[in-house]
C-alpha cells in the first residue's frame, strides 16, 4: 500500500524570489517615520543603505573610517565587497552625509570602530540577521507588507531607479559591483529581450 507524503512544501504560504525595490514614496515615508521617531542611527543606516547599494554583510561591517576623512563624511567612498573581493564605489548624497554626521556626533565613535556597533556584547557590529529585522520594521512603518521586502530591497532600490531613468545597464553593473552584465540583468529583473535590445543600441 502506497504511503501518501503529506509533508508541506517548504515555501507554502511564503513569498519567495526577488525582493522588490522600494518606490520613491516608500523611501520618503520611511525617512519621515525615522525623523519623527528621532531614530538617528536607523536614519543613517537607511540612507546609507539606499545610497551605497551594498549587500547587507558589507553595510553592517562598514567602519567609520570607510566613509569619513577626519571629521568630514565623504561624498564618495569605496569598499571591497566581501562576496567578490572587488572594489565598489558609491556616492553619499547630502541627506545621507547629514544623517551619518548626526549619528557620529551622537555615538562618538572612533574612526577605527564599526559604524553600526551591535548592542549585543558578543557581536562587534549589527549582524545581517539584525539588519534584516530592521529592514522589515522599516517596511512596516511605510505601510508595506514586510514579508515581501528584505535587505536586497535596499540594495536594489537606487540601482533600479537609476536603470529606469538611464537604461544604462553598464553603469548599474559598475554601481552594484557585478563582474558580469548577466548578473545585473537578473538582479534588476529585466526581461532578456529588453536587455538585448539595449545592448544592441549601445554597441560601438
């Protein structure tokens, strides 16, 4: 007699696949929420996550010296990505520099310290798991379904906006630090036909 396997699929009732980027209105909703809550650290983390387009593991392991020179927050920074060991540059907009400066003034961190130290004694900085929980909280504050958003939503947000405005895949590839253009195509969720058409239009 056959036995029926009643085990449920691992992804039943769960949203899987790519996490969507935030929309401009969501970005502003979260910023206003954090400003009203006087959440100085979270506002700096949120703005930096959007601007840098870094993976969660790279964002949480940033040190103060990575984005500052003396007492000044840099307008452009470069870090080595942990996953690829490749350098990636990013711009820090004025609102981000202001938010990071406010956090540094409040926290009084030294240049060699982690930018976002953990409140848990055994961890030197906010963990990727903690960061993921923080992102879910941000999504909830904007009235979004937090289960649909994750840390890669932060990484994809500005990259997606830049792509929509410019259609420049190569530029987005460099900004994300991808070694292959195909990785950028998949990451942005662009249809292959669209990508090929764009590539043909930009051929020399």
